[in-house]
C-alpha cells in the first residue's frame, strides 16, 4: 500500500503538518507499505532520507494539473493518478497533511486489497447539508447528471481528508476527474467540487466506507494543532533527536486530548474581525542599516 501526501506552496505549516502525519504513519505502517510525498520542494523532506519517497513537481506541472478550468484542487486527483500509474499493483491511501494515524491501519490495508474504497467520513446527504456552499451546490446540481450519475436526494458528500483507492479499481480516478471537470464546466461553485467528485466516482466502484476510526483529521482546529506540532518539532530539533528518538517521542503525544474540531462563535469571529480592522499595529520600528 502506498501512503500518499501532496504538499506544495510556501506555507511552512503545511510541511510541519505533513511531518507529524508521516511520523504517525511510520508508527503504524508495515514493511511493505511505502510513504510517498509529491512536492515542489523535496529538500524539505530530507530528514526522512530513504524512509520516504519524494516525487518532485514544479509550478508548471501544478498549473497543468489544474486543467482547462484552472481549478486548484484538481491537482489532488492528478496526484493520485500519477502514483497509480507509477505503482499499478499497490493500493493508495491518500491523506491531507492535517491528519494523523491513531490506530493500526491493517484493516484499511486489507480492505483496500480486496477492492474496498474509503474516504474520511460521510458528511451527509448533499440535499440536507447546511453550509452555504453545500446548499448552493444542491441548488445548482439537483436532478442533473454527471457521467450518468444523477444528483438526487440520496447522494452523499464525503470528507476528502483521506481517500483510499483500491488497486483493483484505479479507473475510478479517471471517472472522478471527468466528473470534476464536468462540474467545473457547468459552473458549479468550486470550493468542494473535487471532494464531491471523489464521493461520486469512488462510490461507483465500491460502496464508500469511513476511516475516521483510524485517522484523525483536524481541519476544524488547525491553530491549536499547528501550535502543538510546531512546539513538538522545535523540541526535536533543539534537543537533536535522531530519527528513532523522534518516533519514540511521537508515541508520548496524547492525540485524543487535543480536539479535532471546535465550533467558533460567529459573534466572537465578527468581534475579532472588527478589532483587527480598527486596531492594527502602527509605527513599526526597524533596526538602522
């Protein structure tokens, strides 16, 4: 099984998240599993040496992967296709960088080998979801057909923080890409298109199952996790831990003690935005050159 990450751009937090997620993967993988990172800066993963394979992509490739409609998250589908073409006999377990393994992954590996597909969790039927984006998507697509899949009241939106694709059904990635591009061409609001395309495309070949009982996804509390991970990596660097010492330190992190989602009060958010707007720092002082 190939455990895949896609990390690019200049936000160092994304690379730190990927580091921590990879450490947790190394705790639970077996000897036959390979960890692969597709990135535009392979030098940032030098610490892992031969424990992680990096595949370099440049900005031209990223732009090309965005396709005719220049949809940013289309690159996620293309990244899975690249690994599927390079390793056609190995299932793929893709993870966003803001994830971590907290249980053994044997169940996922075995199910993937037998043809089962996974996404992180079922967020619910699109027709019943409450966010502005999802309500708009339902309004735009209700009753339409994409690649002969009718968008009816029962189609579900799955979270794409984890995507498990069996080596038996790699053609589902081609279907997912066509659905994604058809939705872009149709003018569907873009924020969750690739996620919904995966939800539809993978489910056509194998009824999707959740993996949130094995992998955590802290998209709803990134600030606290970023702070925790940053402190963790600083400790490892400043105390000059070798690789084995880092892995031992990962075992001590109480992953269940940090919430993966926190619902922020809309009043608190508006108040913070108001403060930021009217009380910005003034008159910065710099050293004299």
